[in-house]
């Protein structure tokens, strides 16, 4: 069989007057259920199989581009070269859209794990890959990943993949191109930063509102939807504090229901949009959005915006 390329992993979804484009940076196929902090592997496998998913799971890595006619905003920026050959596709997707890196005005980071922030800087040269962008990030992310004592207590792999990579990626922007925050606030017009800490010390969601519509980009609130909505207490080995992460997860899931938020998720199966509905006691239901279509909207109507 000869090599081939799939179609570019791009998906346009209007939210009010704003165009949101999902960009699939790639995927990770795990080889064990040990990525989840729950010893009941039979339960985890059942959740996956009941939804027709593989055991262990395959997880998408998405980022989202928000264009309002004034700004071009990335929420997370892909994994660069650190996650292997199935990832790192975001730069090519921006080229397919005809968007130069210099046109990105803002990067909203949900957190500084490598699959979310490793597209900021060329690690070989230290060159900013988004030279005109302002990077928005919770101050606890910088405080943690630049903390030598925290690094010393990490494993060798964590030191390399999280601490060293995080410093390499964020470092060049600390010359005045980083906006730090610590609480819920309007990060940009129409976009609210909502700290949801636990997965990492400064993990943050972003809520976009436009013309009566609302969408939350929830970062790593959920990694494996089939499992963590069935049992929101299941954490991941990547969590800094799984117990705190579970508290944040339940709070965000309830908010998604109460405010009927469209969810854009970094690890929701591409194209990455869903709604959350109540499930059985203590659980939630995950309803992945079907292909978006409304009169006068959709990719064909919005691609030139």
C-alpha cells in the first residue's frame, strides 16, 4: 500500500458572530488503562466498550482558532515535535487555512502540558513561532513549571517533558508577551478565563459568548469522555492533583448543563464539539455534536471570514 494523507483535520463552527475552527494536532493511542487513576479496569473497559471505543483508548489532541474579525486567537497551540509522528500537525493546518503565524494575535493557554503548549517556540533556536501573539496563562502555571524545587521532585521524564519543555516554550514570551492572571476574568472581549485547577496548578477553561450563544473550551477537564463522564472521580496519571481535578471537573460539567454551554474539548474526538446532559446519579451524559448546519452558516458560508 502506498502512503497517503488524510484530509486536513479542520472543522468550522460559528458561535454567534465568531468563527471557531477546530484543528486536530493529532492523536495518541495508549497501550494501557494505567493512564487512568482507577484500579477497576473492568469498569473502565466497560465504559469504553459501551460507547464503541477501543480499549485502551485513542485520544484526540485538538486546538481551537477563534476569529472575530479583529483578532485571530488560538486556544492552545499543539504539541510541536514532542509527541511523536501522530501529532504536531497544527502548523500545517494553519498553512492550509492561509493563516501566517504572525497573524495570531493571542494564544490562550489552558495549561502548560506539552500537547497544549509545545507549539509556542522552536526548541532548536528559541524563536517564537507566534511572534506577534500575547500569551495568556494562569500565573500558577509559570510558578509551578519554573519552580526548581518542584522540578527536583519530579521523575526524569516529567522533568524533561513537562518542566524543561515548559520553560523552553514559555521562556521567550516572558519578555513582555505574557499576560498572567489568577482568577475568573474577561481575558479578551467576549472571552472569560475560568480557572479550573487540579489537573495542573493553573489549569483554565475559556468561555466565549457572542449574540446569545456560548461555548466553553475546557482544556483537559476531561481526557476520556466515555469514562470520566460516567465516573467524574476518575483522574489521570498526568494530573498534578487528581482529587482537586475531580472537584473542578464536576463543577465545570454542572456549569455546562446549567448554562447550556457548547463544549469544545482538546481530547473530545474530532471535530471536538459536544453538549453535556445529566446522567444517572453522580454521572453525566456526553452528546457529541453532529455536523453543524444552519441556514446561512457552516463551513461553506464562513470559510473566507
